[in-house]
């Protein structure tokens, strides 16, 4: 049965497909079914390794934790390092809690998988991680100080280095981690123990961040300070779209969330006409930039998808604003102007609503909700202004959203509240 027929396949039928057909079939099914087929297939490891790290990461974030951990156990070192780079940092700060969580997941897998990954992990990252979890004394030819002799040490793995766990609740995971390194790569173990005992945490964190940023930049994720530039304001009234955009081929993944690929908006209809590998790379780079700027990789999957929704919304608002709804004009703009600038324009249009809302207050529930959403760092649209009147928030999608909110703010500024 050919995978391209999109006939629903069970695990046994799927396992009988040639490997290229398996990849084609997986591209057309839901994340949950995709993971189920991968985990149940004899070639599950090869199927996982065939994914771009970012594609695996999106899949990893879209499924339940038990399946995600099994998927992580199949990932190759490059994929694992990418996931760790995305998950272990909050801005410029290393998160030891996330590190404990993810190294705990990895250590639940096979020793073989851990040992495949170990040579690909930064020495500074391992030092930083262990330095947050253990005290180390001793060493080859070293004599313990009087202070060290008074400490009740928890363990030694080699009768040379003495270890005390800073957080007893993490001792099992940290102990297994150190034991594996000690048994299978003793030179690395010795270097780590000596490095941790020297206690140079801040310098190590800065170097880890620099190396992590370099790896992510190679995959299309800019550094945090550069990423935040997409939220710099420009003046919509004086913005003139360029016609001279030049895109260069890069090694950036074009794996976009499937749910965003529709043709319901002006933007999406225009994308269908300008779509190309280079355009998708530019779009994906913008999405990556927004994810970095909003630190969405450290939040839950719904927030990640909300950031993607925001990117599409701001681009669509910018396109509608500039083209006045003319699709042909919209296509021309997409071909000539960089998406980053269109995103900034869309954001700046919405930001104007926030500046107006910041000057207003109202104690009534509905009006207060509208203003609260607008006053957030990334303004949100209150769904009570939609025709269905549902409570809650969403991202701005189109210029009609802008007009709805603008009209509402005008009534408040004039002293009339139309929701009360």
C-alpha cells in the first residue's frame, strides 16, 4: 500500500513500508500518531535520526511526557544537544532545575544512549551542571584542608575525590550521572571533578551561553539580544516597503507547524503565490527569532504555538495595512520586503493600541479585561469583542481586530463604555 494514498495505516502495515515511504507517510499524520508509529517501528531509531533537530523538537513538545521521553531516548546526539540548548536556559541564565529534569530523563534510558551523547556535551556545561549540585574535595596528590576534614562527605566513586550532594533530593540522578562518567570516561571524570572543585560558576555560565548561542545560530536561532530587536517600534505612518529583498541559501530548517499553513488570510493567500524554499527559510527564521525573543521554548507548547500565531498575525496585519486588501499588492510586498520589517510594522500598529490603553482604567469586568490584554508586554486581543463574545484572549490576526479595539478605545476616551 503506498504511503502517498494517505490511507490510515496500523503499526504492522506501516512497518512493512519501504523506509522512504515511511517518511512520506509520517509527514501527513498527526503528531500523536507519528510518535506512536515511530516508537512501535523496528526502524524507529532511524526514523527519529532522519528528522531535523528542530522538527524533532516541535514533535517532542506536542506530545505527552511519557512518549516524549521515549522519543528523546531514540534521538541522536545532535538532536539531544539541540533540545538541551532550547530547554536549559531562561534568557542568559542557566536553569539547573531544567537540567536536572532533562538529564534525569536521559539517564532513564539506556547506558548506550547516554554514552553516545556524552562526547557531544560541552565540558563547561557539565561543569556548570555538576557545580550547582555537588561539593568536591580531594584529588590526585591533594591533601584535604582542616575545613574539608570536618565535612561529612556523602560518597566517593574512586577513593580519590570526595563528594557531597548540595540537594539530597537530586542525589540519585547526580550519583548515576557521575558513576557512568567515572566508569566509562575516567579522564573526563577526573577533569570534571577538578573543575567543579575550583568553583568558577559565573565564568562557566557565560562560556556555556556563548557556545549554546553559536550552535543555535547555525540552526537558524539568533542570540537573545538580536532576537529582541524584532520588537523595536517603527513608525507605521512613514513606513515604505522595499522592493529589493535578497535571500541567501542557509542551513535553516523549514519545518513549520502544520496548523499555521492555511489560506484563510491575505498573508496566507499571498504566501501560496511566493512560496519557495528560500521564502520558507526566511519565515522559519522569523519564527525562530520570535521564539527566542519570547523565551517560548521554556514555556509550554500552547505558548509556543501562540508565538507562532503572533508572527502570522503581525505579518498579516502589516500586509493588509500596506496593500489595503489588494492581494496582488500583498504578493508584491512579500517578494520585496523582509519579513522581519513586516513583523515590526505589524507589532508597531498593535503597539499603538497599547499606548492608548495605558492611559485608561475601568473597574468593570469586560472593559477591564480588554485593557488588561492590551497593557501586557505583547498586547492580546480580548475575545469578548468578537461576534461570539467568548471570554479570554487570543493574538491579533487582522486589521479588523485593530479596528475593533481602536473603536472600543475611542468610546472609552469619549467617556462611553459600550460593553457595560
